[in-house]
C-alpha cells in the first residue's frame, strides 16, 4: 500500500477527531488574540472568567474544546459578547449581517450597550435598503 493510499484511508473517527482538534485550535487562537488585544494576562483572564489557569492555557493551545458555559465565562472576562465566541466555536449559527456584525461584537473597545446600539442602527439600514435592492424601479430618463 502506498503512502498516499494510507493517508486517504482514514476512518470517519479520525476525520472527526481532526475536525474537533481544528475547531479547538481555532477558538483557542481566537481567545488568545482577543486576550492579547485586551492586554490581559492569562492569569488575569483565568481569574476574571473563573476558569483555572491550566485549563485556560490548554484551551488557548487547542488541547481542550471548551463548553458553551466556559466560553460564556471567558467572554465575560474579556468583556465581549459570548455570541462571538459561541459562533467561532461552532456552537451557535451565524446570524444575518456577517462580517460587519462579527466585527462589532468582537470589538473589545466598545461596551455591550454600544455594540447593541450600533447593531440596531446597522440592522435598520439593512432593512431600509432591502426593498430597494430587491425590487428597484427602473428609471427611464431619456426617451428615444
């Protein structure tokens, strides 16, 4: 059996394990980047979130995939929306609004209230523009 054949002969369990590991590393790296952007040490975040320092370290390194409850605690410690972490971890479906909504929710410099107000404004603009983009009347400015 060649090396190529062996690498593609993975069982469904192996593939699932790689997907889980990849998701854990993705959320762990995201948490680390948010923590560093907020200029909070690992120890400080573990205290703020009520999660042990070793466990938080394992999450950041992608060795553990945290539960929704732990993600909520970490989000609170980082003073960000838990929705962002839950979506990033694949535990919550992404809502309409895509990257703009995600960017607003991930911004550590905004308060929760400011984020909600900005999202409400953003959504009102989207609703206001939706009918025009769906059934925009044709203009006939020149006659021939």
